[in-house]
């Protein structure tokens, strides 16, 4: 064992989460319970702030809420709906291609397994895991930059890439935390455990965190 008390950490994060904003994609999943909307919202969220992702998702879904209806939109219409999300032109193209593939190969349904999701254009392991967990409620571990950074900073794991982090967490993280760890660590990373100069002096996990790689903090 690495000595890090993950149970204590998750208990604290659950308590603190009520003070933090819920990630935009999670709001979509809680409100809609729709795997397709989770998938598209997740694509829109990549390299985009939640304050932009949420409204862009709402504008797009007001025009088309299913793959079949999305296929009827031109790429210009999709671009206008999702602007100003990051790389909106590329994302509009990806959304169009994904919808065509879903209709042609999956009868308009979003796959509920990682591997077929990874075959969709623009979908990486982070997005695939998010769709599986938030869209279908199935076990999976979504690893973004926050999860990767914080788990290594704690000293809970020692990995170099997000994919290595996912595989390491699949071995050591109790399954009861798999679905929620992304939401909790994204909010924690945005508010307390920042990439540069984290707020260690007001962090409730400071006593158990090894601060691996931290050179300065507040």
C-alpha cells in the first residue's frame, strides 16, 4: 500500500463539493439522463470552460437532441450554435461525423462500452469513460488533467500519463469511487489544488498529501 488514505480523502471531498460548482457535463447527465447529450457535451467541454460549455450545449440541443436530427443540421448551423467553444469548427465536423456513424452503425444509439466509443471521431479515453459512467452509470474511471495531477500529487499513484493513471487507479481505487472521482477532483482542482501554486494552506487534505512535484504553494 502507498499509505495514502483514499477513504478519508474522498469523504472530505464529498463534504467540500457542496461549495463548488458542478461540472457542466455532469449537470447535463443529471438533468437529461441521456448518453447522447453526455457524449456531445463532453466533446464541447474539451479545452473549454464550463461557463461556455453549458450554454453551447443548450443552444445545440434546442436545435437537435438526437443523432438523427443532428444529421439534418449543416456544419455551419452546428458551428453557430456551439460558438465560442474551443476549436468549434473541428468540433462541429466531429459531431456531424459521429452522428452519421451512430445512425449508420448503431441504430442511433450511443455504445455503452469503451472500445466502440473510442472508434468515434474525436473520442478519447476521457470522453469514453465519461459517457460510460455519467451516461450509463456503469463502472469506469474518467481521467482528465485534474485527476492525473492530483492523484500523483497526493502520492496515491506514480504515473506519467493520464492513460497510465487510469490503469493504475483501476488497480488501487476502490470501485465505489470510480464514477465520482472525476467530478470531485475536477472541482477540487479548479478551486483548491490548482496546477500552479495550489492553496495548500486552506486545503483540508494537506496533512495526508505528499505534495509530490509541488514547488510552491499558497
